[in-house]
C-alpha cells in the first residue's frame, strides 16, 4: 500500500470514529439505548486505533489483535499514555458484555463514562497523527 493510500485510509478511519462518536452523543442526548451508546463509543475507539495502525504494519482481523497491537506499538513503546489502553480495554469488555450477554447490567452513567473516554481517546489519536504546528 502506498503512502497516499494509507493516508486516505487513515483519514477515512478517523471520519468513521467521528461518526460513531456523534451517534453515541445523539443517543445520550435523546435518552437512547445504553447498549447502543457503548457500541458506538467502542467503535469510535476501534476506528481511531485502525487509523493509527495504518502507518505500522498489517492490521489484524480480530478486535483483540488490533487492541494488542495498539498496546505493543503505541502504549508500551511510550508513544501514547497507558490510560488510553485502559479505556480501550474497558470499552471493549463492556461492548462484548452488552452485545453477547443477556444479563448485561450497564446503566446510563456507565455508558456516559465510556463515551467520555472514547471522546478523549479519539482526540488523543488525532493529536498524535496530526500534531499541532508550533509557530
């Protein structure tokens, strides 16, 4: 894949992250499903992670592989703070629980916490990929 193709894909993945965040924000604003909020917030983080990985290596096909590669190549390497890894893992775990367990006990305050974390995660990824110019 050429640099230009990776750049286009990176931009597309960040747009997906922004769309997922907006979806989650609309759900919160209109007292929507907490399961939907968790899903969209997690996917915002997932798409942002995919944007990061476009510059690194081949992207794993499983979510757990994407998260592991994020941890190894960005968090353990000291390029991004550890709290972002914790936020991503937490969102993944709650998304798994809400999607696959019939007894998921997730309330609106928790969904709003996950969304708040997702907003910070996407912003941190954007700042890493497109650092502000210092004049």
